[in-house]
């Protein structure tokens, strides 16, 4: 038996006519105030659907098994839209790779170059190869956990490196939520990799004397001076290399740390 769907555009109902069932009235294409969306029953899908305009004028669709489900989802979406917290459409929000790249770019004026390089390492070497092609609405807790397992296995990363990788993804997702590209944080249900404290074994006095003795006999005097500063102050390599004569105060017998020398990728002149 063929059914015919007739829409009465001047009323608040759609009448479904057919046999052998008696004529019944269904409130399906309900008229609502302008901008509040429309709800109807999609017969071919066996589901209720709703459409509403977002703040940018794009038509968005909601589906559900019952009209009540759709009404609830629609109310939530309209509340988010009116409070300016509605996430972007998946087709506009983009991919995980685009989110990660934009996150790195946003750090350029906020972080030191070496810090940005470390974040970029996580993005380019680990996160983009495993998650980059996914649409943002496809990023789930399960997928992230699988990606973490893959990264740790394939790249043999330490627990501390995995924790840093997690922090990079967390920063990118946080920024994505701020810009309404992501509605729900997929990291909420992911156990963050835990950092392990590394037990430092300092050099003994005899070991330090052996280093200085070897340097004095086999290396240029400047290397011996550098080793002395390293061992007596605990300065890092870049901090020692960044020292100038102005940092020395012979009258007070003091050494002040003002800067450090860094090796930055893509900058400087190769030797």
C-alpha cells in the first residue's frame, strides 16, 4: 500500500494519509518563531529531524528517534548559539592537524624559541602522523589512547616524553575549545601519562677533579674554564656559552647570569 505525505503549509501539522490505517494527525512540521528552528518527521529515515540557523547563518541539522529527543537537543543547541558557546560545524572546524599547527603558531609571541621547538617536535613527529587526518568531531578518548600506545611503541618514548606529548595535545585542544572548534574535551576521559622522577647522581669530588685534570692536559684553556664554571655553578651549557666579560665582577668575586646561547633550528649561520 502506498502512503502519501501532504504538508499543509498554513497549519502547524502534517497530515499523513493512507490505508488501511484510519486517518491520523501528527504534529511533525511544527512552526516555530523565526530563528528557533523547525522539527519534522523524516518518513524514509524513520526519525525526527530539526534544522536551525547558527550565528553565522549556516543551517544545522539535528536527528533523533523521538520528537522529545530532538526538542531537547534543539533547545540545548539554541542555548549554546545564543550564549555564543556553540562549536563550529565539523566541515568548518577542520582537522586535528590544522588545530595543532595553529596552536604552534599561536605560541610564537608567547614562548621562548626552544620551548616552541619542543612543542613542534611533539606535533610534527608524533601527533600529526597518528591523529592529524582526523576531523575534530572524530577525535575521541578511545582514539587518543590508541594513538598514545602507538606513539610509545613505535617511537620508544619515555614516560616523561609521553607526558610532554600529552601536554602539547592538551594545549591545542584547550585553544580549540576556546575558539569553539571543539564542543567536548576528548581528553577528559584519558589517563594522562605520568612523569617519572629521575634520580640524579651527582659527580663525586674525585670525578670532578679528574675531569678538570684531563681538560687541563688535553684541551684548550677555554674548555678548562668552561668545565670549571659548569662544575662550580651548575650552569647549563647554553648559560655558560652566553657569558660575557661584563658578567664577571672581579672586585666582588661574583658571576651573574643574564642570558644564554641557544641553537635554534633554521636560524644562525652554519660553521
